[in-house]
């Protein structure tokens, strides 16, 4: 390469932002043997998941757990995990756990320079929106969301043209470009309060049709919807819940508001994943609870709801399950996959998220 070409290449590197790998460097892959030291360092963590992971499988997980916990400290990284992550991630490597609202709030408080988001892509985008100067990684860029993919920024612009003056509340389960076209974001835990914060008699609540319908039952405002659904929650039916209740009349059913309204109507309690956890925590030992949401959550909250027996129809989120211990380790070693949001989009999307986070009625 000529000196002139080298100079041009160097100038180009200076003009563009450094990648995460360039900024933080790449490490060597550590040995992943199940040694006595690894066993000793991870023994207490295994006790938290022993009910879900057979002892014969722990030697496969333990080296990843050991090195993830070691390297995140060396890197100055924090791991955020959604309630739907598998137990070995949720209990053994996550620093902060919660639902979408909790993770959005916590993302604004972390001191670490690197955030590893164990969830789906819109969650990682939200963390990046709230931390534009930090490195945000997601272990698998393919970890998407059926709701986020059901609507685009162009769709929201068309809705604004069709319904001029109507506030647009966008569920946080959306892309940054959709958030950028919205007035404010909401989560399943604060959707009613966000809707009620507007003076308008009519509000667009998009894109989850079922969440919007369930919110409409709790407010006098007219709620306009979009036909987006969560591929996990839309599969639950009232018929199957009634069959569970007939077989066990003492069963308590708790459902996520992304479920169809006829499912929510049958439930004893409906709320966000954090609300569901709190409901289960207050049950007496021996109580039987049917958890109508992604089935990994029941495994994760048994530690907090001692003695409660969870009945869990196993609807798994294929996107959440793309996040694995080997991929988290790869993220920390190779600084991938980095989440980047166009600055012009990010500025407008950030306003919608911050309005939600800062809403006084939260």
C-alpha cells in the first residue's frame, strides 16, 4: 500500500467512530475446562439453578459462567437480563434483572462503560438510546421480536396523517425508528398511566393489539390499535385456561397483558412480568399458580416465591432463547454484536423513552 493510500485509510478511520472491538480490544478465548477451581468458584451459583439444571449438565455451563463473571469485571461491563432469559443466565451471570421498564430505568444508572443486553434487540436499542456514549452489545443480533417487526416508522407517520392531533403511545417493544415517530413510549406495567397522562379523549396505543384492548378496559379514553401480536402470548387461549381451572379449581391464574382479552378476563391477576413476580411472591407456600407468559420466567422466580408451585404452559420465545452463555462470552471477548442507532433517529427516539422513564406517575 502506498503512503498516500495509507494516509487516506487513516483519515477515513478518524472520520468514522471506532467499533467496539477497536475501542476496547479483543481478548483471547480462555480455556473452557471444568477444573476444580471452576467448580469451586461456581458452586454457590449452581445451588440457585440446581432444580432446573441436572448436575451432569453443570460442567458444560460452569466454565462459561466462571469466565463471563471474570471477564465482565475486567472489561468494566454490566449484564442486563430480561425475566425471560434462561436460569443459567438469569441467576448466574446477570447483574441487573427485570422487565422492560426496569431494564430501561437501570440502563440510565449504570456506571460501566459496556452494557451487554441479554434480551431482544429493541431492549438493546433502548439501552443505547439512554446511553449514547456507551458501548451496548447484544450477544445475537437475530434476537428480534414479532411485535417490533409488525410496524415501521413509515407506518407510524401514516397513522399520524390519518389521525392528526391524536397522541401516539408506542409500546417499548418496537424499533428505534418507530419510537422516533412517537410521542411517548410505554411498557406493559405503565401503559394505563401513560395513556391517562394525555388530555386527549382518543389515544393511539401501538403496536400490540391485545395490550391496547386490555388497556381500553381500564380507561375511559378511546384507544385506537394496531394489529401486532406477541408470538408467545397470542398462542394462549381461554379454552386451555378453563381446562386447567376445571382440573384444579384452586389454581390461581396470572397473565401478561399481551395475552388476548378473553384470556385476561379469566385470569385472577394481569400485569407486567415484574407485577406477576410480586403477585407470586405474596402467595402462601403450597399455592398453585399458572403463569401465562414465557415459560422460563417461572423457573427464574421460584427463588423469590418460595414454596409456590408453578404450573407453566411452555410457550418459549425463540428470540430470547437465541441468547446463550457461549454467545455472551463471545460478546465480552470479541466485543460483538454492537448495537448502533443512527444519531438523527436516536435523538427523537430518546425523547419518547425519556418521557416514559421520567413520567411522574410511574
